[in-house]
C-alpha cells in the first residue's frame, strides 16, 4: 500500500472518530488496550499493546489523536493492565469470548462475502441458543458484535464464569461444538430417537433434529429425498428408497428405527450428521484464551472500513452488515485499480477493472484496505 493511500485512509478514519460515540466495555480501566496504526508496517498487523487508561476522556482522546486502523481491548481484567510482562499484570478474571468467523469456522463456505456473512449469522444464533437454553444465561449477559470483517463476536459477561480458567473454558467450547460426543453412546442413551424424561440437552437436541430431518425428507420430492439419504454412508440407494416409502406411509423417526430398515452403522452416521448440524462452530482457541484481545465495538475495522457494530439479539435478525455497518459516504473518490474484483455494499454490486477511475467512498475505502485499489488524486 502506498503512502498517499494510507494518508487518505487515516484521514477518513480520523473524521469518523472525531464524530463517533465510542462505546467502552465495562471495567475498561482494568483492561489492557492494543492498537494497530496506519504506520509503515500497515496493512500488516503490528500490535502496540500494554496500554491502560484511567478515564473515559483519556481513552477517547487517545483514539482520536492517534486514529488507529484497528482498536482492541483485553477480555481479561488485571490489577496492573499496563504492565509489560503478562505475569506482572495480575489477572483478575475475563469475559467469555466467542469468535465466529467464516474463514475459520465454516468449511466449504461460499466465496460470496454476503453469503458467508449470512451463514455465520446462523452460527451465531445457534451459539446464543446454546447459552440461553443449555447454560441458562440471560440475554442481558450476552453482548453481540459484528466484527467488521467476516463474522461476529459474542461476549458473555457473567460472574458465574468470569474467573474460569483456560481448561474450563475449553470444556465449555467442547460442549458447544459437540467435541467428544460419540454416536454409539447416543444410540445407547436414546435408542436413536426415543424421548427420555432424563435426557441431556444434547440428547434432546439430537432427538429433535432427527425428528425434523425425517419429517422434512417425507415432504420433499421423493427422488430428492432418496438422493440425500443415500449419500449417507451405509445407507445406499435401495435402503434409502425403502425408507422414503415408509415415510410416505406414515412412519416416524422412532418407528423407522424399530423397523430396522436402516442398519446401526447408518444410524450412527445420521447421528454424526445431527451433531455436526447442531454444534456451534466457534473458534475454540479464542474461547479458551483468558487473555485474548478483542475488537472494540464502535471502532472501525482496518481491513474493511466497516464499523464494528454492537447489536441486541432482536437487532441481529434484521442486521445486514454490508448495509448497516457501512458508515462512509457515496461521493466519488479517485482510485487506481491494482486487481480486478467485484464488491457488494449498500445494496449495490460494483465491478472494478483497470478502466475504473472513481468509486463511491465506502467502496473505495473497502477495496483500499483489502489491497485491490489505491488512492490516486487527479492532477489538474
């Protein structure tokens, strides 16, 4: 990235920070802060960390004076957050942080940025459902944030988990991801699909998934249902056809199990499919890390120019990041194209090639931060 592009981006970010209401996390004085600047290393991520601030005005003044490309704070609270060595900070506890990112947690995710963000939103909703239903947390203990990049952060702030260590947090993450749940054990506990009054949360979830799975197969076109079911290992085309026929005759998931139309190995693979579908695909190392730095909500993401946007659960459903997290304007900015691409922001798809000389400000900034274009002011 050339110097004039960095200067342009810093100026745009500075304009935002001078006007924005910057949201600070609870106990911000006890947290470590870190920043990545528009310095010679940018867009490489060189963190300046071990900062602490004694007041809201001091922190906001620092952000406005330095104009970071990225702003972070620690999930942890410390007695001495500005100490240079981690062992000297004296850890007091930490928020639970969950990171859901298309690049890390979704296998085979579509290339489309918009599609990827919709898929990660579904994973975020699944995670919150686990936290509410299985762990009995309240909505007011959960903070949801669009990361400004390719996903969402979920902050769990509760005294019940604040002082849990890395091992305990990994255990929670393993539960959420279904890590360690064996299909053989589930078969023994549920008889595949039988309801039990003392069933665990995961057993209930698997039961409900399987009931809905076979109910759906019974409602779609028979050949499509046969093709989907036969793709599961140990089912095969003939068994799949017989099973779909049974569903058309009124069989339920439980009666299918008792009918022995499908062998036990097939049922185990169906249960494995259920576990994969139900699990929350979080980035486990992030959750297990008790000293993680996380993006500051209401800051700007230096790799996209989008706003790191805090959301309520009610807002999450209707939130459209490529519309609602775009804060820059529509006026034209002169650019030089480095690589051809296409981008979709604010409801408009713009194709960019080497003949492109101007772009709307929001698209220009997005593509500058991603290395597709550079700022090139027109000479008189």
